C-alpha cells in the first residue's frame, strides 16, 4: 500500500532505527562506527521521562565499549546490591554484587532515565548517526527489492519517507512492527501492571548501601524503591490485574498511596516523603512478539518482549541485544552468505535472556521462593549463581549453569516437601494472572 504524501521528503540510508531509547541508541552508533549510514527516528524530544532506572553490573562493560561510562558515572547513584524485604520475615536480606560468581562486576548504578537516555542518544549523534527527534514512524512497507520504506511524520507537520536496506524496531512498548504484524501476545504465564512516581525525602539505607534498590513484597505483588543521585527516589508497585481492578474511580496517585499504606516497611521509608512528579500507571505489562527478526529487520528490547522488572533486567537486555544486533546487521549487509546464521544467533540471544530471568520472575512471589531469597545458602555455589543472575551475567560470562540447575532442584524439592503450601501458591498464582479489561488501568485525570 502506498501511503505517500505528495509533499513528503524522500531520503535513503543503510539502516533506519525507530526509537531512541537504550536499544536504539546502542545499535545505531555501533553500526555507524562500522561505516553504515544510520538514521534514528525518535518520537519524543530528549530529555524525557521513563521508568526503568535501575541498571545491572553487566551493563557497565557495555557502557565502556560505547564510550559513555564516565558520563553515566557522573549522573549515577552507586548501587552495590539489592535488598529484599518480606512481611513474613523479621529480617531484611541484602545481596551484594561483589559476592557473585564473577567478582569483577561488584556494583551498578541507578539513573534517571531522562539523563541516561539523553547521554546515549547524544553519543549516537556524536558518532555520526542522523537523529531526528519529534519524528514518529507511521507506517512501513517491505518492498520487492528487499528494502524497507518507512513513512514518518514530524512534530511540525512535515512528512518524510525513508528507504533503508535494514530496519531496526527499538520502539519500546509501542511495538511498532509487532503491532503491525499482529504478532504481539500477552504472556500467558505472567500478567501484571505498574503504578509509579518519584518522591523526595524518602529514608534511604545508610552508608554504602544508600544506593541499593529495595524490593518490598506485599499481598498483591511487590514494590520497588530506587534511590537516585539527585535525592529523588523512584517508587513503584507491580501488582496483579485483580488488584488494579479495585481502583473503583480512585486516581492512580491515591491508589498507589493506599497500597503503600499496606506495606509497613515501605510506609516507614516514605513517612516524611512527598511526591515530586505525577503518578503514572502502565498496564499489559508482560508480553512477547512471536518473532524478533526477518531478512531485513530486527526487533530489540521492549519492541520484542517485556517481562516483569523485578530484577531490573530491561535496560541490560535492550542494550545487549543492540550490541549483538549491530554485529548481525553488519554481517547481513556485508556478507549475505552468512546472514542466516547471524540472524539465528541473534534470535537465540534475544530469547535466552528473558527466559533466564523469567524462571525466577514467575516464582518470585511464591512463598517458598521467597524463603529461598530471604535465607540464601551457598551450597553447590547456588547463592553465587543467583547473584550472577541478578547482576545480569546470563550470557555465559560465568559458569553458573550447574549451580542454577542445583538451585532449581532444591526449589522443586522444597515444593515436594511442602505440598499443601506449594498447591496453595500454584492456585493463587493462577488466579492472580487472570487478565482483566485494560480499561481498568486507564489513567485518571
């Protein structure tokens, strides 16, 4: 179908990237450095707000390779670990990244995404990527000559048509290609929504642990508590659809505050705090596309799949996919005979990362798994392997496979030894993930 506006500007490039978040701003400069003409379209104008502020230690070497490590360090809140708080345990449990299998990645950062994403996209510009902000991709055509044509609209009303040899969908939750291909599906094994805001004067941990992310379990899901470098704290609730349906006309702000009030540990941290940004809500929180690539396109990060953010994996998965995506596209354009193998490798990578985290995500609210997190033991080095997973070391950097298998065996054994508790947890989870009308998640004025 030809959607050309007679007044559209026409341009060509080697690779067109839709989306200027971490995925798009990782793949684009890496392709530009390989000599490809790369154009990036971003519908917003940086800086712009985004959630997903907690980075993983595995991110840091990639930031070095991108050349932005110093800039990120300047805006980052040092994070040496993660703290878990359970209403069913009298103690808290802190995991230090320095205790992971690989001791070379002992910390990460919490970042304001407006600042972090702007660093990445400006880095892309500095390396030769043509960046167009305030430019929204509206439609796409896959042409007989195996090129791609994208029709875009600028904020000032101009229309642009881009012809490219390769297309990268890094559009995030907009899922530009998956929505048009009608291949986006709810995750049948998980279903949650998020409500979140930024607070001032929240009480943090003391000393080096000040920057740790804290996860608070509560009856209807879990909360995140993410300290940021400027004194603000990101607080969000990830909860089941049935709980979102109980809003009953309350604003999302009131709904968030009412749920916080049910979590004693978090209430104490926010006793003297106040909101400094509007509360927002996001529904349909867990999904995947049926595929992540074709002969002349790739899907990266949230444009392909999104899983529950309990382990802060989103930015890392997006950026690691972007790095491999750059290698994949370079191979496809320069060595077509190797394209099929490169795309197959990309597909394995894109599916493996979410799968590695999802095994834990599907069970993290299970009371037996919660006991494992609150009382970790290092038998068969399972604690080190778990910490490596929490650090994002899931692509073979450390030899953790056998220890993770032992962890899973211990978990299943604990379920067999506690059959009534395990059955009750299974039954509750089935009820929890039942979908509800997304209208229940709509934001109130």
